[in-house]
């Protein structure tokens, strides 16, 4: 484990601002930097209108923390990723894999 977490990634906090229509404007603001082991995964296809787009995916191993949750966003190498899955690295839950897809 020593030396495995060698990349700094940013955990972005979701902030909602109510609008006049009863909805909310959502932005993600930098919250904290954490150490991670980052691995590139195979990209996935996303259909937007009549156009297919390839979304980059990553798997980031981090120490477990309460603010790393599905729906959060992480930034690595200047690219924002939506956390779409969280997988435990060990049975004690000390570390987790954050699976991220490039934010559209």
C-alpha cells in the first residue's frame, strides 16, 4: 500500500442553488484534494441526440471517507468524472474504488 496512492485528485462538492421555477441550479465546487491510485478503464459510449460520444472512465483507489459517494464528482488530470459506482477494496472497508465516468 505504501506508495500506491501517488496521484492527487480533487473531490468536488455538489452545491444546489434554488431557482425561481422551483428547481435548482447544480454546480460542483472544489472541496478537498485526496491521494489516490488511478487506473484508466475502457471508455463507454453515450448517445447525445444523433451523435455518439465516447466517455473516458477511471477507477480511483482512495481511503474510505463519507463525502466520497455516488453522485459526487472527482477531478483528475483536468477532467471531471461523475462517481457512478463505489466498490470496497477490502472486507474492513478502509479503502474504496471510485468508478468515474467523464462528466458530459
